C-alpha cells in the first residue's frame, strides 16, 4: 500500500516499457505519420498559406530583384529556381519544430508518452509526414517556376536526382527544427528561433546571388554553407550550370553529419520535454 502511495502519478500512469523491435518502431512511426498527415489535410487554410509564401518569394525575386542581379550568361530565373526550391525545403522544415511545440503545449505528447510505443516514433513519424508535405510543396514550386520561365535542360534522371537531393536536405533540417522546437517548448518562440538560424543560411548563400559578389568573409561562409552546396548541386542537375558531383558530395557530407548529431539530440530533447 505504501509503495503504491509513494509512486509519482506520472510514473504510475506510464505503462511498463520493454525494448521494442525495429519493426514495431517502424509501425509506430507509420501510425504517427498518418496521424500528422490527417491533421494537416484537415486544415486547408494551412495548406494554402504553406504554398503562398514560397510563391511570393518566386514572384518577388523573379520580377522585382531579378533585373538588377547579374548571373553571367545564365538567365536569372534559371539561376533562381534551384536556389529558391532549396530555400522552400528549409522553410518547410521549420514546421516540424513548430508542430511539435504545439503538441507539447496541448498535452498531446503527454498522452503519447502514456502509450507503450517507441519514444522516437513521434519524431520519426512527424519528419516522415513533413517529407510528404514537402513533396507537394516542391512540386507546386516547380510548376510555378515553369510558369515564370524556368526551363530545366538536363535529362529526367538528373532532374529526379536534384529533387531527391532537396528532399533529403529538407528531411535532415526537419530534425534540426525538431531539436530547436523541443528545446524552447513554445510555438511562438520556436518560430522566432527558427528564423534566426534559417535566414543567415538561406540569404548568405548562392540561393539568390553568386557568392563571388560578397565580401571575403561572407563569401568564405557562403561557399561552405550547405544551402550553397545544395543549390549549386540542384542548379547543375537541372540547368547544367557547373559541376554537380562536388556540390552534391559536399551536401551529402553535411547532411550525414547533421543527421548523426541532431537525431540523438532531438530524441533526447523529446524525452526531457
């Protein structure tokens, strides 16, 4: 009797856990992904605004700034679209952290913790669902790009490789966003904190302008920036501008390193949140 009374309520409500198999973890993650997709699709206005912002970026840079930016012998719209697609991927990754903090503030995560499911399934399911959303967003971006004059010139297999590289980029940055969101634990703060680290990465890069026009210190940062490498690789794979292999390998190296660091950090932050 005294042992029961001494047990904390949270511990008493949490079922006894056992070590889950990989197949069970994957099954739990699939359930979490379906749950997140259903939740998103029930908010049509959220989907609309998710598409409006990147389209506005395309129109502004294409028609407002495009005439003032020199990209050598490449039409600015062809230079712009691979970079802005990478920017759209990283902006879409911010929704992972914001969504997790919303679940935390509403007590949804506490209910998940009371279930005998994998602790990582919530995060793996959420990031997998965001990949599906990014496929939709990037497809819309490609269609908008074609509408404003973007003309990919490379074969279909290389275009597919560019698309897959950008999706991998967005997936890894979803884990960074998850860690940031779970660390601050508040949707408003997660959104503000996300823009603090995303804006320098996207704008101090080759996404919108050639890096050789920047001051030396900024150019050094821009040249090693994973956004620059991803944009350059996507540019080479879509319009044949430059060599694709070096930037693609550099992007994959960045993504592997970031994944190794931020997946454990995000899982640990989730357990402590």
